C-alpha cells in the first residue's frame, strides 16, 4: 500500500473534507462549519492522503494548556489500517505544550474507544443523549501529559 501522507488542512481541501465527513458521520460537520474551523487561530486540522485521495482527517481546538479533539474520521474503505493512529500521533507531535486533551466518542464506537485508550485516554464522564441520528450518549475521555514530557 502507498504510504499515507499527513498535511495541515488548507481551504483547497474543504470539499474533500466535507465529503469525508458525510461518509464517516451521521451528523457531519458542514462545509461552512469546516471553513470556519480552518480559519480559527485555535484550530488544528490534519488531513491524511493516499495518493490524491483524502482518506482521513482530524480536527482539534487548542487553547494551551488544553486541547479538544473535535473530529477523527477515516474513509470506510481505509479503516483498520492505522490511519487514525497516524493522525493522532501527528496531532500530539504538534501540541507538545498541551497538558490535557479531551474528546467525546459515541458509546457504541468500541474501535475508537480502544484506540483512544491505547493512547492513555480514560473515561471522565458521560454526556447523555449527546449525539443525534441516532440519539446516543457520549463517553467523555481525557488524557494528561506526564509532567516530564511538558515543554
């Protein structure tokens, strides 16, 4: 398989990002919302490409010393190949001054929960009926960087 390349998202990628959102999520971010997020000075958006095909994306909001992972999506045809893991590794490499990272994940999304747990995320709460289409609770997870790794 051709190597996956990860790039910071730019406005020229918006249409591909919106299409990926629609493929991955029942409540996808709109093109307009993605555009606003890319313009944010607090946003970190990464795109994973296989050749010229967008196969994964990660969005985060960074307000040091905290960050929140807003979205991680991988094209259905490219799942279980480590792309989400690569995106998370790149994200963590870019937010070295962040001490705590938060995220929400669907209660039924066991593969994502296992991935986040493998990075050291732990459950820190439940958001009842957080997701729509279908309605489902979110598991809130957090990760804390060890003090010796802070820059």
